[in-house]
C-alpha cells in the first residue's frame, strides 16, 4: 500500500463529504487535477504552498484505491508527484488529521509513518 496525502480546507472538505465528491482546491481546479504528495514531499509542499494557511486538514489516502485516474508525474526537480484527474470520493480517504500551525507559520505534521 502506498500512502499519499492532500491538504484540504476544513470547510471545503465538510461540504465535499456531504456532497459525496471533492473537486480539490481552487488551484487544483485551475490545473485540472488534484495535487497530492507523498510522505517525503508533503511537509515541503505545505511550507511552499500553504505556509500560514489556517483551517487545513491532512487527508490520508491509499494510492491504490484511486485507480488509473491517479497519475505520477514529475514536478519539482523531477520528483514524481501523484495527481488525481477526477474528483476525490470522500469514502476513499482513510483518515483526516487536523494540521495546526506552529509559531513559525509552518504546519505541525503528525508522524507520517504511523498514519
């Protein structure tokens, strides 16, 4: 099992759960896919794209559950990132974890190896 992650706004996620479909962030919708990360890239992605953003949740997903609409594509420095080319079914999310901010504006992550 390959675990991947996505950072979602808490309110947008609540709406998605009630609707049964998550279209991603506004940036995801503009890019045409939902940006996801691995345990090796999620902390840096949060610092680069979401520093200081409150109200975030970490979605924990089994990559194999997403099927062929999940594509691994090179991004930063050629590192492969998982991109989902369809809305995310909330039932495919294994766990949802709050992402509080530290005093430095960076998010405090749980031990990703234990999720």
